[in-house]
C-alpha cells in the first residue's frame, strides 16, 4: 500500500525527484481555508490551549492544513479508532467471541452431578445494547442446557480458565470514576457492558419505605445500605428534583452498593452504576436465567478463583455476533468496555496472553506496519479513558488512511458516528453540509476534546482529518464549535486544492 505523505512540501519534493509534476499552486479557496483555521485556533480564549490539526487529501497525497501535526496529544476516545482498526485488521470482520459451557461431572437422570463451568473469552454482547435485553443470550444458554436434559445442577456455577488474567481496570484510570458505568472494569465474563440500572421508587406516603430494583438482572449489584428520604422530609428547594448518590463498599467478599438521597413521593429515580465484579455479575444473572427456565442450582455462584479447564466435558458454545456487528456498538456511543475487551482480545488471540500489555504490543506492531512513526503514539489502554494515552494527528490520519484502503473499510466507516444522524455527533452539525456526510470519532476527558474521521467535499473528494485540542479552560462546547466549523467548511468546499 502506498504510504501517505503528510506534508505537502515533502510530497512535492518527492514528486520532483521522480520526474513527475509537483502539485499545483494552492488555490485562493485553500489559502482562505488556512487563514480561517488559523484565526479560530489562535483566538484569545485558546491562548493556553494546544491544537493539533491535520487535514489530508489521501488520493492526491496533499496536506491541506497542518498545525502541530507531529506533536503528541491526549486523544481521549479517539483511541477507539486505533483499537477498532487494529481489531478489524488482526481479527477480521467475521470474528466472533465464544463462551464455552462445560462440566466436571456426569449427567444422570437430569442431574448434572458436578459443577457447571463457564469459560469466557470476553464476549461484550451479553448486553441491552446488543440484544435489547442483556438476559436474552443467557436465556438462550439456559435453553441449551434444558434441551440437553439438564434439570438440576448438583454443584456450583463457576468460571473456568482465566482469559484476562490482569487487572479488570485500565492503566491510570481515575479512582473517583470507578463507580460510574463508563469506568467499569472488564473480565472474560462481561454482563451488560459492566453496568447495572438501579431504580429507587419512593413510597406512596411521605416518609414511607423506598424500594430498590436492579436491571437488567435482579441480582446485580448487591444493594447494601439504603437511606432514601421521600418527599416532604427535606427543604423545599431540595424537593424540586430527585437526587440519588451511591458508593460501592468493596471491603467484603461481595461489593455492596450503598444508596442515599431524595426521591419525591410516588416518584422514582434511576442511576447507572458500575459492576465491580464482572464475572460474578455474569454468573448471578445466568443463575437467574436458569431459575426462570426451571433448572435448579444446588451449589453457590463462584467467580474466583477460576477452575482449571483441563479434562472438563464440553457441553456447548455460545457465540457472539460478528465483529462487524459489534464495531458500531463500540464506536457510535464510544463504549469504553467493548474497547477494553477488544484490546485484551488482541493480546489473547495474537500473543496467547489476554493482558493490556499484550494488547498494546499488538496495536503498536499494527501501527508500525501502517507506517506510523514510533514516536507518534503512547498506547496504554484501548478506550482512551487513561490519561497516559498520547497520539499525534499524523498517527490518527495514518490509521484513517490505512482503513480507507482496507477490504473492510465500509464496516469501519459505517461504524463511526455520523454528523447530525447518530452516535456521539448525532446532535452536532445538523442542517449543514456535514450532516449525513461526516463519519468521525469524538473523544472527551478533562481538558481534552477530539474529533477525527472522514469528510466528503461538495465536489466529491474524500478527505481525512484529525482535530485534537488539549489543555483548554473554556467549556467543551467552545472547542466543539471550532471542530465543527472546520469540518463543515470542508464538507461545503469545492476546489480546495
């Protein structure tokens, strides 16, 4: 594949040395485009910020704009471009995650005389997002057991193997984010992308006892102390809105979710909380599905330590949808846990070790194969949640160009959020030339905002862009307005040469 030349002057020199014509002199429209971006990036509001911007015409090998394109920036969720692209390149669009079910005892008269062992490899699709109800694939697994004549499990539900042996959390994740679903840890068994919905419903009378329900399973997370005040017990200004806070007590063998707050009488409030023990949550949800199917489990539910899988009798395998179906679930909503699972899966499938460090090596080797400068990236997780991730706009554009010529480009392109249509830019750039046109990935962590992807100009040219901003003190929306203005201008452009 032809290497993309990122600097117009370098490209022109290369053309001259080959005896081919250099690129024509930039048009007046291009000169005005450069002046416009310069003006936006150098506003007084951004005097303390750093902008990294690169816009490239990959067919012509021409750089239309570059600002700090070779400098490192914290990309936030633009890391998912690297993770998703590497997953497609290394695993293929038809790749499926598998979850095996095995036993260490015989089936006698409908009774499995032993433990049921679940051997996970990170399937991220046991979720509401994938099936509408995270319990659906678990019910299907329960049906498979029933069809094999299993009516009772004499032993326990246990995890088998240890596909992801390292920490469930990413490198450098913020400790005070860990109770939120977007910072949930990942493991070889994942339930509902690592989070549960907890609904607190006030009683019909002021001061009555509140009730708590969890979903999509009734059994996760474990709810401990509940101190919810119902309407009429607080100051009037506090009664204007429901407000529930929570903390997870991880000191015992099973994390407990402690809730407190205010809910108006006859009303309810729902919060999304991280599941601190992913494998345990999966097994408990499966136990619920088994019970609903009429299969009795006599033993306990044990997620750790995982048992050795040697010598087990394999019963059946639950397969995920293909990667081509999973990728939009990652990119469009910017789902951190799917990215982390893919990161570890790359390590597992390509090195035999499902750790973040192994995943990092696979991603770095792929970037090198695509011609990215080794000094142009620091990969520490798959999602971009870590503040130790760094990339250059050049690296991002290199990935975008590699996927442009990849056989699965349509899968990659369609999985990205679409301006004014869906995903994380579904409400941005509406009623502009960018709407329905721009396919791009966002990224947000504190003091970092990113937007990178593809835009088709009014005269039909596909351009690649990466607009990264770090260390700003203005609201995120002020950064987004600049990013959107750049991309909208590209979408509406003609003759930008």
